[in-house]
C-alpha cells in the first residue's frame, strides 16, 4: 500500500490532469509511480520533463534503460527494475542483455564502461576520479555523453527513492532482484 494517495486523473485537479495526460498517452495507462508523484505537480512536471529530455539524448533509449536497470538493482528498487526491464525490451534489448545490465555488465565494451561508471557514481556517491573519466573516454564517450550518463544516474536515483520510500505498488511484470 502506497504511503501517499495514487492520484487518479479522472478525479483530480485540472492541473494534475494536464500533467498526467501525456503520461497516460505514452503508456496507455498511468503507471502507479506517476500517480504517486502527481501529489506534487512540480515534482511530476520535473520528472516527466527529465524523462523526455533524456529520451532524446545522445545515449539513446537502450543504454538509458540499461543504466536504469543497473541502478535499480543497486538501490534494490523492484518497481524501477520491473519498469525499466520492460522498457528495455520494448527498446529492442534482449532478456539476456537486460539481465546482464541488472548485474552491471554488458558484452559490449562501451556499454560495460557506462554501466561501470554509473554504478560507481551510485555506490561511491559521485566520488569518482580522473581514471574513471579516462576509461569512459577510451570507450568512446565524450563530455556530452558523460554528463548525460550522470543525468540518467540522478533521474534514476530520484525515481528509485520515490518508489522505495513511498512503497509504490508494482504495476509492471515483476523482475527479481539479484541476491546481494
């Protein structure tokens, strides 16, 4: 049971209805996470704008979903793990690629470098060093990519914390967290 009300578009304010409409259109329904975040129109507007902006970024949807799954596993966020596993498959990634991302791994060296960096940022609270950037650049990432990886990390920490703290009910096919 969520610790906050799950806002229903049909019974809420016009402002919240307007914010929820594009989300419902994108998903075919309103996922519970967005219904929970709709308690704060400012937070919902910020979150949805960030998803939209990063969805058009240089990393592309596949790497964005792989980063999201790795971070969800790291933070033990079952909601985000389930949602982003499905979204990753919808973006063309295989079940094996999503399972590897959940473990912070990839057969592709460039993707592996991004996942390693993203997880280091999460686990070490952004205390990264010059060698971390050298590794990213040698894998083919430039400054734009690096900043965007960090933006994905920040957005996913935000959504992980929302779903964990608010105990948002899962409305995506469940994916088991890997044992720690």
